[in-house]
């Protein structure tokens, strides 16, 4: 069971992070089922007729974009910090302090602005924001400010670093094109 | 609360085996194979170093001898540690979901990538020797540690045996009718808990509202929730309402039919592919998946013993993948699969997830065989029982009596913490029908050193292990452990501990809705196991699974139709000729009809407690009565004088 516990903790952490990023995906807490009914002869009485439809709340696109930008910037900052501690990356001289401050300001501002918008999160918009932030920050750090360079396997790692942002953008675009109407049946 | 049966006990002394070897035979074979396989990898690392092959070849070889070895050797300890962590994580994923290919693939990648991409993969000779020494040294240390622990456990086992020699375990034999088949009445609280389970089970087969939806691989999977839900309903029928079919039997059938949904069992196609490298999706395979066949077989078996034999018809349990692919089974076929797997396995026990053998899962396999045997004798149940007994007493037992919870069939390895008391608790309960003496001994060991009862409350250790709810993977509450404690204690006959566990749980908050009730902040799995303990009785599972209900219950008059939740059935029992019912309104006072079945066709019956004073069975042995339900109402139908 200790291994179960370790697995449970790991799953809990992953799920917690996932639902912070995509709060609209959090499933309802399990518990009670709808009340069942059976007539005396064992048949199921007809369900009450559906009398109306309601429109679900529209997702907050702008808020989700900002949140995605904040998450993308934070993930990028963390990834680069880890990479710099390894032999893969060579750190170069440059305006690191200004860059760090700007990065924190960007992430915090986007987070605060994103959280202040009401409404369920839009997953494509989150992906869009995160992908854009990741791509732009990578290009600025490496090719505009020249803050670091890749020491080993430069081409594949460069593609991986800069390509993951556009990959998120493609995923976001795909999900946007697959969006469905937001009406659903409402029980009486 | 269920009354404790008063059958005479067969006092039995059960000592721990004194000859448990350091490595039992099947385990030793797997372990030696593992060592031989690693020796090949080690040579692949040592030879390039010894022959002074190129730097990249040495990096590759050292990466094969130790995950991250090439990186450590080249002076990149952070990357080396990352590579090592990746392989450990892959092993973890292998254990969690069975992808056997993952650890070797990750290991290979951590060897190949650095060798191919490092600008300067060279390292010193001393570093190479250090990398090559790590696994052999750790292996020797682990073996020495195991030998020391084993010797210490043998000492503890000998001391325990001196005390066990003085203990006579009250193992119950075949029950006698009627004295060993007590039928008690549901309390109001029982009925509220039962209604929560009925609502879950009676929703349309394709609906899963109120269930936990996490993953379909581990303990939070839908199949385990459905199994536990079915067990609880069956146990309620066995100890409270054996003569009631109606919506209670339908609810059990629904849980059985839900398991046949592809979303419940389809995980096996994936596990079989990445764990056994087989494309076969059949969920009743040779060599594994006892976590489905064993658990499900017992669920179907309990229903069949109490109600009817519809699941003995060929194809009655058909696992359908799509329009083209389906695998038709029935209960005897599931039991036959378990028997064949036990015979074929060199461990006796066989795997759940590919490669991973769990002792708890195999108790369900044995129970499936026993339940099926009551209705369709194969004559092989005794052989299965003996093979499993040998295995539980050698390959999966420590000398101090702790059951080893899991073992890798490929590697022979286990983890010590998988011998934790939580594993012992559940195993005690599910082992009782087939190997009651071992279950009693295990319970005695739990009560001797782990579980404390103080002031009428159970105190579980404040460890993470006892505070895990495997139905939701949440840590922090010991409700699940207490549920299993109540189940095991009641089944074994330790009513004091069972009541203490229930009293401890009773202090937890509950949720109520629509006349139903469940323990709050506990998973659906935990709530179903709470029901199983609540509705259990001494040797309840053993009497049902290993011996079956009395013929009078199966063939006598039954209440076959009642409206839900208008008519709650608190007690229903037949003596083979008469039928006694205790009914209660579930949705306010009403006049309602109830349907009876299995009466003697054309026979007249006297009726008490209904609007009719007499009733005559039709040619099918059926009849209907009208009942005014204003509160608790007793109804008796007996052959006319």
C-alpha cells in the first residue's frame, strides 16, 4: 500500500496541476446517483419530459488567453532555469536581471488579469496563450538578447525548444475548429 | 447488526511454516534469470571499457550497465541522475499500469542518446569502474539485507509459533440449516445505506453517475467500484433478504452488465499490448488479468448462488469490443480460466497486470472457483485450493507470517512495504472462504501487533498507508482501512473489533439525499466496502461462497416484485414453504401491490399483514397481494392449513 500511497500522491499532484490549468475540466465529486424508480411490476417509470434547454455560460476567452500566457511564461522560465543547470546549455553574458524582472512582471500581470475575468476557462485559449508565450520568450532570449545557446545536439534541441510553442498553437487551432454549440438539455 | 451464529467451532491450531527458504523455488528461478539477464548488460558495459573501445561505445555500454552510467562517466551527474530517475519512473509506470516495454525502452534511450549526442563522452577509468560496480554492489547489499531480515523474521516466526501453538482458531465448517443461516432485519440506517447502493446500481446500464472516474488501470477503476457494489448488494440479500429478488436482484444484474461495457474492461487491450506484447483484446486470457476475471467471477457467483443460474448459459457474459469482435463467456468459463491459470503458473498465483502477481487478487480467483463449484462442479476446486495454499505458504509468505502482497513474475522481486498490514487486512477477508485457517492466523497477527481497540474505538497507526483511500487516491482519512477492518473482523467472528470499527466510522460526517445515505469524504469504493462489512456476519462470505445458501432459500417462495423506492424490504426469508416479510414505506404511506413467485402452482396460502386473507398461486406459481404500508409492516404467507 505504500507504493499505492506514492502513486496516489503522484496522481494527486498531477491532477491538482491539471485542474488548476483547466478548471472547467474538473469532474463533479462522485457520490449519489440519481434516485432510481421501479414500479411494482419491475418496469422503469417514464422519465419526466424535458421542457427546456439552457445555454451554458460562455467561456472567458480573453481571461483564458491571459492565464495561458501566465502559465506559458512560468513554464518557460522554469524550463530554462533547469536547462541552465545542465551541460546542455551554455549561459552567455547579457541583461539577465532585466530579463528576469520583465518575465516575472509579465507572468504576474497576465495571471492577475486572467483570474479577474469571470467565466469557465477555454482550453483552446489557454493553449493559445501558453504556446504564444513559450515561442516568443524563447526567440527573445536566444536570438534577440542572445542570453544562452545550446551546447549539444543544437539543431534537434533548438527545434524542440522553439517547436513546442507552435505545437501548442496547432493544438489550440484544432480544438477551436472542433468547438461545438454550447446548448444542452436541462432537466425540469 | 447481524447476530453471531452459534454453530460449534472446529478448533484448529495453525502454525507458521518453519521452512520458508530465503528465496522460494519459483521466486529463485525468476531471480536467477534476472541476474543472468543483467550479467549480459553488465558485460556490455564492462567489455568496451576493458577493450578500450571508443568513447561513444564506452558511454553506450556504461549506460546499459547502469541507467545514466554514460552520463555519470562523462561528468554530467545531474543528467545522469535525471536518466536514473527516468528509469525509476518507468518502473513505477510499469507497476502501475503494466507497460512491460517501458523500462527497457527508457533504459535503452538513456544509454543511446548520451552516447550519440554528447560532445565529449570521454571519462576516467576510475569513473567507469565506479559505474560498473554500482549495481553488483547494490545487489550484494540487498541480498545481505534480505538474508539478515529473513533470519530476523525466522526468529520472530519461531517466537510466534510458540504462542500460536496455544491458540485454537475457531474455523467454521459447513453450516447447518436453519441455525447457521441467521436472517436479521435491516435497520433504518441499513436501508438508507442500501438505497444509496441501489440508486447507483439501478441507473441505466450505460450510465455511471455517482461513480468515481479517474483511470481504468488501478484501484480507482470503474470495475472495482462495480465489483464492490455488487458484493455489498449480494451480502445484504444473503443476511437480510434471501427471499427477495425484485429490484435487489435487478440491481446486482445491472452491476454485472455494466462490467461488460467496453469502457470498463477495454483497458486490457492496452495492457496486453504494452505489457505482454500481444494484440489479443480478449479480457479472459491465459497468464493474467485475474483482477478482472477473479473479481468479476465472484460478483457473478454471489448473484448466481442467491438468485438464478442465467450466467451459466453459454455467452451470457459476452465482452463485445465492436460489431465484429466479441468474446462470449459464462461463469463456469470464468472459473475454468482461473483454474487453468493456476495450473499453468509456476508461482501457483498468477498476475493481475502483466507480470505483477498480487496475493489479494488471487483470493478472488479462488472465490470465483468456489462459487462456480457450488452450482456446476468441476471436481478441480480442491486441486486449485491446494496449489494456492502451497503458494501462499511458501512463495508469498515471510517467515514472520506477513503475506507478501505483490511479486514480479519476471524479476522475482517484491517490495517489503507491500507486506503492510493493510494488505493483510483485505487478504484476511477474501481468503476466508477458501483458506479459513490461514485467514484466522493472519487476523490473529494483525490483532497481535497492529490494530488497537481502545474505548470501543479502533486506532489505526498514523501512517500514510492506513490513511489512503484507494478508491479516490486521496490520502488523509482512514475510513477505507476501517471499512476493511469491519469486514474482516466480522467475517472472522471478532465482533468486538467490528463494532469498534463501525463506532469509529459512525463519528465521521455522513451525507443524505433522497432518503439515501453515504459516508462523506470517502470514495464510492470505500462506501461499498462499508456496506459489505455492515451487511456481513461471522463466516458470511465463507458460508455463501464455499457452501452456498440452503436449498430452502433457493427453492422456497420469494418476493419477486415490489415498487422502488415505495416498498423497502427490511427482511425476507423463506423456510421452503412459508414466506416472512418485513416491509417499510420508502416514499411515504401508500397502498401497493407486491408480486410473489416460486409458490406451489395452484396451491392456496394463508396471508397475514396484507389486504387479502388468502391467496392462490397461478399455474406459474405466482400470486399478487395488496399491502397498506403506513410504517413497518410484517407480512406472512404460509400454506393454507
